[in-house]
């Protein structure tokens, strides 16, 4: 029972993180470069986009999941199962990841961007190499944090019948007062989160130049 649930959790988190990275990264790049001192400053658009991201980060996941049930049903045709969980998890993960990437880009020394400008790089080249390229280690760390958060959200999504470890814990552990199942799901979640953290730490080490040389 636990192995299929683990597969469902990994499927949910995998789909969500692909969407989160694909959508959240461009949003973060726009936020960073529309802010004062960015490559294409636009205070008005920055303010609107930042406001939308802040709203997305403000809602607790359980509230968000319940509030957008009609939207989820419209998109997926159902409000239960993995498909129904992916929608609120993605909407919760995008603003979180966007802020992480924005902060990572903000930590890149301005001199790096200026040097790329002086060398005649296009805006896209500057973003790809001087900004995102330099921020990769910090982004890897943020990606690890976000992935762990999505694992937690997938457990919460189990309360709406999304499947996964959370569903097993609630349905077979909590509601049936089966302490063995509950303990097994807790241990499995701990092992899963620990594995993600170890992999994330390794990626940060591999992508950080001075740490890579030591390794």
C-alpha cells in the first residue's frame, strides 16, 4: 500500500515542480529586471506583478485548495485525484519559487551584469549567463526547499482524495486509528524529505565553483 502511494506522491511532486520551474523562473526574471536598476525597468508592471505574487504567497495551502475547487474542476474535470492536486499545488508553488529565484538573482553582484553589458551581450544572453548562470547554486538551494514544500502540500492534498502518502495516512492511519500505518507514513515522509535534501545539497556543492574544486 505504501509503495503505490509513494509513486503517486512522486508523480504529483514531479509534475508540479516541472510546471513551477517553467513558469516561476520567467516570472522571477521579470520581477528582478523590472525593479529599479534592472535591465528593463518598469515600476508599474513590477508593482502589479509583485502584488500578484504576494497574494499567491499569502494564502495557506489548505485555504487555497478549497477556494479554487471550481477552477480546479473546470481545468481538470474533477476535484479528486492527482490531476486535481496538481492545480492548487502549482498555483501555490509558482509564487514561492519566483520569490526564491528573484532573491537569488538579487544576490548576484551588479558588476557581473555590468560586465556582461559592456561586452556587448544581448538582454537574453545577460539573463542566461550573467544572472541565472551566476545564481545557479542559490537557485538549486531554493529548488530543494520548494520541492520539500511540495511534498508537504501533497500530503495535505491527500485530504481531498488526491492519493499519495497523505491519503494513506489520513484514510488508513488517522480515520481507522491504525497507528502502524500512521507511523509508517511518517517514517516514509521523513526518508523522502531527507533524500531530497541530500540531493539538493549535493547539487549546490556541484554547482558552486569553490566547493566543486574542493570536492
